[in-house]
C-alpha cells in the first residue's frame, strides 16, 4: 500500500503536479491540514476517488468543523493524522510523540511547521511531509511524503520538488 502525504498546501497545489511522477501510483492521500479543503483537488490530481482521502483541519482552516485528528489503520499499521498545532510542534515534538504513544500508533503524521521530519523514537515514527507551498527553511525545497506498507512494515520518505 502506498500513501501520499501532504500538508500546509495553503491553496497552492501546483507543486503536486511537479512531483506526481515521483510519487507513482498511490492508494490513499492524507492531508495534514492548513487548507484541508485542497484535499479533494489533490486526490483528483493523483487519480484517487474521494473515499480514498483523509484530511484534518489545521490552525488556518476556518471554520474548524472537521476533525483535528484521525486514528487510521492501514493493513494493521495504526497511524495518527493531525496538524500538530494543538500539540505545540513548533516548540517541541514531545507532546505529539506522547499522544502517539498514548494511542499505541506506529506513526504520527503531522504538519504545521512547514519542515520535513522523519524520525523514529521508541517505536513511534514522527512524519511531517513538509509543505508543498511554502517550506520554512529557504535551503529546503517544497515537499510531500510517501508512506509505504509492505507486509505490515511501514517505510517513509520525502518527495522533494525539483
């Protein structure tokens, strides 16, 4: 199973078309907030039906009527999808990591910082795809992510806009 991950698109999906070939065929799309309403258009760009998209709201999504987090299960691999602003991820990943441990997930997928992260800590993968629209660090290009689950094993990597 292949899962595309985007976050912090802020209404700008142009770069998704630039990484489409690198992503390859995907089975699902996760949108970790800040313009979660971009998710249907992103799914269409990736050739996915609406029922293969999960999105959460971020701090820039108004009104916040959609869930701020989802616990998902893909082929027995549990994940938490959230934007990250409710856990203070710009200061430290500790609270979001603790939430992942509390929920017993293999991965926490989040955004908010506009900085790509892929860190494994005590059995919990912290994965931030970065931002397709506005990376925080000038030296880092826009990015998204790809999660793959093969025989119950999760791998993660970033896809950089080049």
